[in-house]
C-alpha cells in the first residue's frame, strides 16, 4: 500500500513537473503559422508602392496612410477579441525628420485573463525607405523629396516583421492567454525609431509592466548578397551586460524557440544590434525592459533601402519559420507564471543604507549557495521552481534542477562567488518563466 502510494505520488509529481515538456497548445500555435498567408501579406504591403512616413496619408491605395489603414482593418477581421487601434503621434521637424509629420503605430491588444497587467509585445515596423541620393558639390546626400516619391517596397525591411506580427495576431487571437499580448506595427523606424520611441516613453511613464519585447526586423530573406545562406537559423540580438533583462530574454528565446521549432537554431548575438545599426527594440531596452531583435543571418545589403527589396527577392517560407519561433516564445511567456522575485532589502553594515540586493547567501556553513525567492502574482497553476546555474564565462545555463514548490534551496558546498545562479517558475502545463538571475549589485564607491 505504501509502495502504491509512493508510486502514485511520484507519478503525480512528475505529471505536475513537466520539465522541458511541450505544451500541446503552443505546438498548435506553431503549426498554425501559414507561409501562404505571410506571402499574401508581403505582396499586399509591397502593393502600397511606398510606406515612407512622408508619403501620402490620404491616397486610397498608395502610401503610408493606405498601408496603416489596411493593417488595422486586417487585424480587426481576425477576432472580435483583438482591440485594434491607431496610435498617432505628431512630430515636429527635428534631425532626420526634415518636416513635421504625423506617424501612426498600429496596435492590436489581446487582453489577458489572470495576469492581464503583464504584457508581451510582438513587433515589427511597417514603414519603408528607398534612399535616393543627389550630388551636392563633391558629396552625395539623401534627396528628401525624391526619396519620399520613390517606390519603396520594403518587403524584407520590414514588411516581413509586420507580416510575422499580423500572422501571430491571427493565430494567437484564437486562444486565451493569462498575460496581455500586444501586436504592434511600428511607424517611423527608418527615420530614427520614432514610433517605438514614443511607445516606450509612454509605457515607462504609465509604469506599464512589459515582460518581453520580441522585435522582428528583416526576417524576410534567407540569401545574402555574397551567396551565403543560413536559412535554418535566426539571429537574436540583446544588449549588455551579461545578465541584463534583454540578455536573459535572449537565452529564453533560444531555450523555448528551439524546443518548439527544432529545425531552427537561435543564434544569440551578445550585442545591442548589428554593427553601427539600430532597431525598435532599443528604446525599450533603454527604458529598462527586456527587448530583443530577430534578424536573418543572411542580410542582402544591396537590396536594403532600395527599390529591389521586393517580394521576388524574399523568402516567405523563411519568414514563416522565424514567425513560428516568435509564436512559441510569446505563447509560452504569455501562459507562464511571472518570474520569481529574487531581491531582498538588505541594510549596509557600514553605511546603514537600505538597498535591494540578491537574496543569495553562503548559508549557515558559510560555504553553501543558499537561494531564496518569492512567488509573484497568480501562482494557482504553479508546478514549482527550477534552479539554474552556469559558469561565470558560459553563455547559456548549463545545469537545471527542479525543486518543486518552495521558497528556498541550498546547494551544499557550491561557491556563490564562482558561478551564476538563477531561478524560474514553471506551471503544470510546462510553461516556464524567464530566469530571475541573482545579480551582484555594484557597490557605490566613495
Ligand atoms: Zn528595418
């Protein structure tokens, strides 16, 4: 009898602790992503001629206005539960904005259930750019009006990111998530991350809780200009330092993305973005949020910001695979419990100041790693917590140990000085939170 009970408990515990198991609902989302629908969206976006932010807002079929109205109407058609709105911003002349302009982000909100104050953002930018140059004396510079007038198909940059966001809005709006998911097509990326800047600034002012920003920019082609191709991989850029919120999210993207889309490799690049170039994830990172950028490893530089960034030069099948990685990560995150709180108030012995520090100590023995954490938010479907660790120089978590429901764990004779430690929460469906890292808080020097 006791054996039977023990066996029953063991089986039940395992059923409740599905470490690295697949959630069938997430698998459904991944397999519902349609290459054909992404191809149709790319063709449609190309069909507006240009989506330059200075192009016509009124013309019914050509220009940026026709484009954002279509994106909004299309997303409205996916589900009555998607709250679609236009998010306009009047910008004065300044820097690259050579005359005053109204930019319009398109925002579709899928409200969450038990954790609706927490947000997961999926984004791309729908504006496009075809730079036309003119000679000014000996030098070449951008001809502003000719640039605005030119055809700017922008299929890979960034019709592809927009198509990914729209396809996931279609697929994911058929499900209910615990967290709120926001699908955003940003405007004005090409003239200085304008739409994302405005959004991130407001989010910070309103103290919006954003668990992740998954930004997609140039995911629509898989052949580079030099013939190199890496069509089973996607690059994910994240800003320093080594355990920043954005870097922690990048590790999560690799872990979850490769779990659900095993044909794809997530190449994490440990820097903010490509050399000397930027994207819409950066304003969010600067505002303190976890934000990463997805980009093809096979950029075709000669097509970028020209008239040849066309559908004919794009790969909808590749864009669909990157979309699947996004869908798996966003869905898991939106169903997952919040990451545990690993901070505690400590009082400096020397100054008496109260500071937030990692809830990690050497324990009673003085030689153990003694981790403590607090549950955050609704944890009714919690299976338990998992402790992760890695060498201080290792890029990814190396060891993982499921420790069940609890608020502390001791790793006997493990030095807190030499390794990095973290903890994550996992629910009964196997949805896991990002890792909360026990980060050293730099001491103020006198
Ligand atoms: Zn772009």
